[in-house]
């Protein structure tokens, strides 16, 4: 399927842009084409969607433990897809929202 590279490694265990800015995220998504890990659309900064728009990488997968669903930005549909390169989620001891120590006490007020 176009937009999926089974060999692309995740870019890290958290949202690259949030980490660089000292921010936080609600949930994480992984680009199925290049492995970029960004924050979900409920997060304040929506970096996964921004990555898809700026790079024309149309497919992402949840990067949450126990979730393996994909999202296609072209069709706006959830689907089941192939197994991507490991790891397939952030570490299970990493909280959501995360990362630990950067999530504000009133985090629910900041969700989209």
C-alpha cells in the first residue's frame, strides 16, 4: 500500500516537536511512511497531522501500547494494516498524557 514503509523505524518514544519545545502530548501517532512520531489531534499542537500535511505522508498508526489501528488522511478512514518495524508503541511505563513532568495539572482543559 502506498504511504507505508515496513522498515521505517520510529523517530523516538515521544513527539519530536513537543520534545524539542518542552511541550507535552495526549497520545502519540507514528507516520507509517517515515516513522516520524508526533502528537495526536487531541493534543494541543497536533504534530502528527501537521507532519502528514507538510510531507504528503498520508498514513499514520497509533503509537499507543495495545493499539495497532491505522488512519489514512486521504480517505479519512481507520483501517487495519501490516506490522510495522518495532517498536510499535512508546514504552509502557511512559504515561499518557506525557511525558512525565511536563503535563500541566489542568491538561484536560488544553485538549482539542
